[in-house]
């Protein structure tokens, strides 16, 4: 079991309030991602759950039991760090066995569990090496191995893939998702990368300046963002926003259109907004056009990769009328 | 940065370096050769460099008159004992300052260091009186305690600098893995800091070994270390150059050998973390 409940959790460092007041309910077996820009308090929130930081006020409950004041060693959670944080003086085997040794597990069971973890994570031939003789991806696997052997109530991941190169990151992302499907243990995953958040999460917590902006499934966040911040943060490339008279036509303070929700035409007058292509980023499968729209500013448009554009081309855009997001003056979705 | 250095310049500097080194080493060298001469030859004019008659008598005389073995044993007990005791106190202290600092940590570190700047004579009277009342005068354990106290600031400072180099993530990982504080320090922090701890240990053994002020003032016959031994030897036997040389050689030999064999470790420890 591994349900995690936060009740009015507050964290301040001296005068600085990092997390004003957060309440969350994470269900057993759920994969929850904390996402937000740097400095939004997502790592601090994870560290509060881990017990590596003390809460200033509020309560943290694991399976209904209040663990607010309990040290990390007593919470039964496992954490994977961005820096891997392996013990450099121990072999891979001893690294993975360390939590079991701390729990005074009999040696026979330790060997059994370490071998199982090594097989699951393809680490069999590296067991007697030291961490410094491993590549980044292998080190991260050892860190995960160390986390799974103790069968924790929940796994906490603190930006575990940030130090890996792009190709490996995609691989590890899949491996972690598969691991979750296999173990069905609660996982909390912190990242600033919204693609990781969208692809891995059952539910996403979007954080900004220590506040929860929205908590919902990836598609819910994409389709029904609660406010302008979430709308701008989720989705890649970012949503385009328009203020002023154009927004007032839709009875809103501001409107938002995602780059994929435009109809694009090169025929003169065949579109609602006229603009000039500034930069065309061709990815092969898609092309992202950065279009200077007359009177509205720069907008990003996603189009298929077959058409080619160059700087200075005239284009005409029509936003999909059913997919225009409307926001009030406070930035809340209408 | 590569530089072009001519062979002449290189040779010149090599000769200069050797000359300076020999100049600095010459008193010690003279002591070494004199220790193996007879008393008559030691004061002969003009002096001889190598002994004409090689003798070990001086060493046996020194042992007979002043019991070198006892003093050397005291030196070992005090220097090793005070360093180990110091480490036991300093490791937790440096842990807390490196990994759980407060607003006052920097001030405390400076304050500890400042005690080393005060002249020892300043606290001689109170410490002497305390030692007298606690019956610690001329005891090995009393000397071990005072040696621990005077070197503690250096031990804590050195360990603090080494500990600062250890990523806090790794200690946090240990906490997450179920390690309580004791296990965190014993199984993770100490093994990772071994090079730093080893050089701290070596340096402090040397410092305690060479300490003279407190050993001479707080001991007489029973608990005297080699520094007390050599000072007590120099006045009555001062005219017997060969015996005095033998005594000096005996006093510095153990620590000289220790320093010689551990110089690699010492240098590595002292520059630990200087280059990332």
C-alpha cells in the first residue's frame, strides 16, 4: 500500500515561503508527476514527503498514518536522485544491498533480492564493479535497483533523467514506465520537462511559485487547463496567447490557441489572420512556423512536414473555433 | 601552459634546489654522523665528516642514562591516543558543521581557530592548577587530554574541509535507504572521507609528537615524552656532543620515518579537493 496525503503543508526557509499551503491526495499505485518551472517548489515538496526537509506546518500521511515528524529512514519510501547518489566506495552489489543491510535482512535473502534486481535491470555483469566504472544510464539503473530491493511504499524520483543524453532519456523514460506497470507501486516523479510529465503520468501536479495550479490527468490538463499558466506550460510548442480587441470578440480578457489548432493557407485572404513567416523549423514529421501576425504579434503554428516555407513567405491562419481557450483578467479559464 | 626552458636554466635550477635542500638538511646530517663518532672525535678540531671509528656506544649510553624506550612509548601513547580521541570528537562535530550548518557555524569555526592564535603561556597557570587539583600532572592520560584539546581545532577544520567535498545527496540517499545517523556516519561518510581522515591523522600525530611546551611543563619523570627527554638530556649532557646527537637522532627518527613513508598520502590529503 502506498497512498500519500498532504494536508495544508507549508514550508518556509526563514522569511522565505517556498510552499504556502498545499493539500494533495495521491492514491495507492498511482504515477504522479510534479511539474513546473525551476524554483516552483516541486523538489522541496518531494523532499518534504521524503522527510529530508521538515514541514513548517501541516501534515503528511502515508497510508493514513501521520509521518510528519518521522525521519526518512522510518518512512519506508525509496528515492532516486538526479545525481544518482551511489556510494562510490561500494560495488554495485553492495550499493543495491545497502538498504537491506540497514534493515538487517538475512544474507541469503539479500543475495536473492540483489540478483533479482540485477536481472530486472540488466545489471548482472556489472555487479562487482564500482559506480565510477559505469555509464550514466547504468548508474541510474543501479540507483533504481537500490530503490526497488527494499519494496518501498512509494518511489520518489527527483529529476532522475536530467543528467542523461537525449536518446538515453527516452529509453529510461520507457523503462521507468514499464517498471511502474510491473510493480504497481506508487511513484512520485519530479521533472521540469512537460514531455516527461505528459508521457509518464497517471496524473500531473502543475506547480508554480509553491502553489498547485492544477492536478489532473495529462489529457485533462491539455484539454481543460484551469488557467493561463497551465495552458502555457502544458503542450509543446507552447500555446499562443492574444490579448486586447481580438480577445474581446470572444468575450474574454485573453484567448489562447495551440500551434496544432490552426488551419494554414498560402492563398491570399484565405484566413482570419494574415502574417509573415519569420523562422521555419523543419523536423521532418512536422514543421513549426514562427509567424509574425499583423497586429497580434509572434505566433507558433504547427503544420505537416511536407510543405516547405522560407523567411518572408505570406501565410493566412484560421484558429479552430471549437478549440479557442478563453481566460478572464485573473488568468482563470472561462 | 607549455614553456621553452633551456638545458642550462634547468641545470642551474636543479643545482640551486639541491644546494638549498642540503643547506637546510646539513644540521640534521651533522647530527646523524656525529651520533656514530666517539666523544673525542665529535669535538676534534679540525672536525672529521665521516666517523673514523664507527661506534654504537652513544645509543646504549643514552638508553642507560635516560631510558629512551620509556619516553618513546609515552610519545606513541600520547600522539596516537590524542589523535584518535580527537577524531572521535571531531568527526561528529565536522559532520554537523558541514551538513547541518546553522547561522553561527562560520563564527564557531573562526572562534575555534582563534584559540590556536592565543599564546599557550596565556593559559599555563589555570591549566597547571586544574591539572594539579585533578592529579593529572605527570600522567600519560592527562597529557593525552591536553594534546587532544590543543589539536582539536585543527582536526575539526581539516575534517570540515574534506566533508564539504562530499555531496550531501549521498548522505541523503543513505537516510532514504534506512540508515540512522550512526550508520550514515560509519558506513557512508567515514569510508568516503578516508583519504582526508588519514592525512588528518598523520598530521596530528606529527604535531602531537613534536609538541614541547605542554609536555615539558606538565610532566617530569614518569609521563615524559621524547620532547621532554631531549630537553632534559641537553642541559646535563650538553657537552657530550656525540651522546646528545645520538639522543636527538633517536627522538626524531620515528616521526621522520613516518613522515617519509606517508609523504604521498600527506600531500594528497593536504591538497584534497583543491582541484576538482
